[in-house]
C-alpha cells in the first residue's frame, strides 16, 4: 500500500487500517484482560495513540506490530491498576450456584483461559482469530517462531486438561 | 508419528500452524487412529468455544458503544478515570464501614440482607447499597452470627 511518501498515514489510510484491525485488536486485548469493557478501552487507547502519531509513522515499519505493542502495554497497565485496588478474583457470594446441573460452556472456557499465563493467552489471541502467522506473532511478542508455537501448544494443552479434569461432562457426548 | 506426539500438536494442526510434512503425517495418523480422532474432536470443541467466547465479547463491546466502533478520535474518560472513581468509592466505603463498625456498640450490629439485592445497614449513613447485576466486586466476611462485613472492592461506575 505504498503511496507517494513513506511517512505518515492519511486520514483515509488510518480509517482503513482501523477497519481492518479493529476485531483483531479487540481479540488480542481481550485475551489479556479477559473482560469485554477493559478490552474495549484498550482498543480505544491503542488506536488513539496510533492516530495521534499517524503523521510520523513510517510505513515501511510494521505498523500492525506497533499497534499491538501499544495495546499490550495499555492492557498491562489496566491489569496492574486493578491488581493494586482489588483482588482480581470476583468473589461475589455464590448462593445458588447451578454449575453442577448445567454446563455453561462460555464460563468454562473463560475459567480455563484464566489459568494460563498472560503470554500463553496473548499468543492464543494472536494465532487463533483470523490469525496472524506464528512469525507475525513473534514480531509482536519479540519471540521466535518456535517459541510462539510452543506457548500456543502449552496453552491449549492446559485448557484441555483443565476442562477434562474439572468438567468431565464436557467431552462426554463426543 | 506416535499418538503422544500427535495429541500434542493437534491444536497446532487445527490452526494451520504445522509444516506441510507434519500436517500430512498427522492426517495419515488420524485416518487409522480412533483415539486421536476423539482427541481431535475435543480440540475442535475447545476451539469452537473459544471462538464463541471471543465473538460474543466482541459483539458485547460493540453494542456498548454509541457508534458501534471501538474507537473514536476524541479523548474519552477511559479506564483509568473509571478505575480512579472505583478506588475512591472503595476507600470511602471501607472507611465508612470501619467508622460505623467502631462507632457502634456490640449490641447494635448491622444486619445485612444476604440476598445482596438490597443491603442496608442499620441506623445510618449508608442506606441501600444496590448491587446492579454483580458488577461491583465484593468481599463479604462473616464476623458474627448474623453480622457480615461487606467490603466493596471497586468495580464499574457505569
Ligand atoms: Zn493416535
């Protein structure tokens, strides 16, 4: 997508980039914070930072990777400030927990995501959804191709083991 | 390829993260191995559920915006503003509760409705703390027979 100069994104180019990356950016942010509101905020912050510096951006550099790095940092800030103010676990009182009777698949998968390291979650977020290649993910995460694949594998393995151990009914019908 | 190895890399296989050679080997193995076929079915299920979770949360996030976009070019109050409010609220409530606790005599405990929909503290400044669809994170400590200490640990202000 080279235009005349290599520096700076036009309004239109920025808009195009936003449309292209909005969902991926959300998925990535969500994989870190595991909360829709916070992920939304991180996407907003991330694109805002990119927007403000759009005149200075070098199109030969990997803008995508740059954006995702910003989002990652914003997400870490969010996690950090939350950690300082509260215990992360939501300790609402469970009065009548119906978990035993019906499997809430969304809840289960969320619980499973929660036991992964942030790094494993991020890599899953990057590779799974309308994906980055492991090489691109490596650029964002500053890790080698094979390390990325290993983390992905381990993350997914943890999810599977967690579910099979805690929710044996999950796979019964398969 | 042995089952153990195939099992390890099935998630990579599902996400197109294997080399062509590896991919072929996995497919060959799957043809004749019902055990790994079942493993693959489980991995697919997990994959679907993960996709569903992310998709639903994305839709939810978009629905919570005015424009349906996750980005607007103007500054927003953003997360840190909200967190700030939450912190302030936490501190205030904790302090108030602490004051109330020490201020009250032992014969005069606060009775808290355990249903959490409507909490009231007897004889005082805080009336009816409403927990709107569990968005506030709370920690409730039982400090006596019918006495609970509610600690509000922040949450959303929207
Ligand atoms: Zn096998």
